[in-house]
C-alpha cells in the first residue's frame, strides 16, 4: 500500500509541468519518451485523486496507437 500524498498542491504542480513537457515531446515526435512521461503523469493523477484530462488522453491514444 502506498502512503498518502503529503503535499497534493506540490504534486499537482509537478504533474502540470510534466504535462507541459509532454506536449513538447509530442510536438517533436518523440513518441516513446512521450508515452513514458504520460505513464508518470497518470501515476501522479491517481496518487492525488485526479482523473486526468480525458480529452488529452484520447488525443494521445489516437496519435500514438492508431497507426
């Protein structure tokens, strides 16, 4: 069992920075790195109880897996 997040605001801020970096990787076409970073973002979302951005998740899935 994982321990509760002590500073939800700090984790959310880091997650938001990672989302910004994910967008940059996506624009550069760095698919594998973007997929890995997205996994980290999803982990943080679950740790802080955020559902994430369903529209953004769908866009990434279509872009990287609908070949």
